[in-house]
C-alpha cells in the first residue's frame, strides 16, 4: 500500500462524526461512548485557543486527528489531575500548558508517522512553553511515541471519574523533540 496522507487544518466541528469514528476504531469505543464524546468535543472547540489538525487521504477520507486547548485550571481535566501532579511535585506543569485532548489514527494507518506529524505540527503552532496529555497507564505504542517526542511521566495511576483504567499524565517542553535521523 502506498502511504500518502496530508496533515493540515481540520474543521473538527464539521467532521466530528468522522473523527469520532476514527477514535472509536483506534481506542475501542462503544456507540454509547461516542455519543457522550460528541458534545464534549464541540464544547472544547469553543475554548479560545483550541486547535485541531487532521490527516486525510488523497480522496479526502479522515484517517487521523489531533486537537487540544490551552490548560484552564478550572476545567474538569485540570482539577482531576492537579492533586496527582501536586503529590509528585509537578503542579507547575499546569501553568501555561497546551493540553492534547485527543490524538487518534485509524489502525490501518499506524506506523507511518501520522501521529507524530499531527502532534508536532499542532504544538508547533501554539504559544505555550509546554504540553500536557493523558494516556492509558500501560506500556503502549502511544506512550512510546510520546516519550520519543520528549514527554515524560508526571503522574501515574490517575483515576478519571468515568474511566475504568488508570491513566498517566505526561508533559513535555515545547517544541517537541524531533527524530535524530
């Protein structure tokens, strides 16, 4: 298979259902979980400074996306992770941070650098000096990618109210590390 996707600006509000279909495949979401996420994504996009990028095929099919927003310490995510970060001496990471809210690539398009391109191009365009994200607290290809970009664990065993599995909160200074080829 020839691999050719274009990474660029994404009107995520207009393509939210396509993006959530990618997320459902990549993350194993049920239809009910997708239905819960739709209004959350749209609410996040209304936050000043929110940004989204998409990866599309030559035919215009969305095969990956990333979006994020400046951290607001009053938002639920920040209030949940703050005690974990504070316990580890990392609460300062919440100040002037850009939070990667979601990053997903269709499983058929894994291993081609699409996730790396999405997250680096998104964070290259933000004014914040650091980035935060949360990922399932397991060793996974996603965690490997994040570490290769310069993210490090700031807190582990983070329990979000609606999540069955624990998460790790990771942070990296911006710009993200590039491959040293």
